[in-house]
């Protein structure tokens, strides 16, 4: 997404807003092995590949230099989504940086995504108010709203097994597109070209 949007920085404005998707929503707070989660979600074949560090997720991680550990623990992601919600409400400009920190910590650095200490360190790194952030993520009404936001998005496009992106045009074109998983840059640029072509046509 970043590679594609940079190519159009002189022709259009892009606003990225992170919304909740519970890829690890069924994982208990204390965590569970990544391979066990893969087995429960994708079956034995996917679990076997993950155990050996194989599959698209590992290919992408190698390209990004993340080196995902297949023996890592997964944690429930509710609190991390509440933290991203806090960032979106109080300082939207740091939301993407925070998401990257959470992603890297969870996938590559052995951090448990449900660990409050890890979440607060991440919040501090992007200069969020830790005390206010802690109150926000532990607020039951916030957690309920985040869950409802996830449920609404999933109900609109089906029930994908991968996180998804939703693209909307805010000018002449009323368009809403959803993509799951890894989106090729060429696909995004083709869509941007079409949107810009239609948007500038009388």
C-alpha cells in the first residue's frame, strides 16, 4: 500500500485508518503456540508448513527482514486494537507507526500482543499518553465498541480468514472495495488510475 500511494502523492491524498480485525480473536489472553493456532484455523497441512517456517506469511516476513519464529506464542489481540483505536482518536498521525511496532513485536520479536507492558512501551515509543491509553484499553465500553466495529466490517464483506483492506473514494466516485491478504502493488495502481480517470471526467 505504501509503495503504491507514494507513486500518486502529487495527484491524490491518501488517509489510512486502522480498524479492528481479530485474526487472533479466539486466542486466550495467556497465549497459545502459533502452530496450534494455524492447525485450528487452517488445518494440519498449514500447521505443518508453519512449523517448518514455510508459507506466504514467512515469505513476506523474509522480504521485510522480520524473521518470524514459528515457535512463537500468540495472544488475544483485543487490547492491541483498543490501543490503535486510542491512537486514532487522539493522534491519528502515529497510528500506522504504532501498528508497525505491534506487528513487528508480535510476529518477530517474541512479544505477546495481549501483554499490557508491551502495549504501553509501544504507546510510549510513538509519544502517546500512557496513562490515558491504559485507561482506554481497559474500558469495557471501548472493548465492546471495538468488537462491534470488527463485526460490522466483517458482516459487510463476508468472513475472510485474513485481515482485509477497504478502499473508498471520497470525491465523485462512490466506490468501496475490499481486499484480503497481500495486495499486489500493480493491482492498487490500476485501481488508483481508474479512480483518477473517472474522478476528473465531467
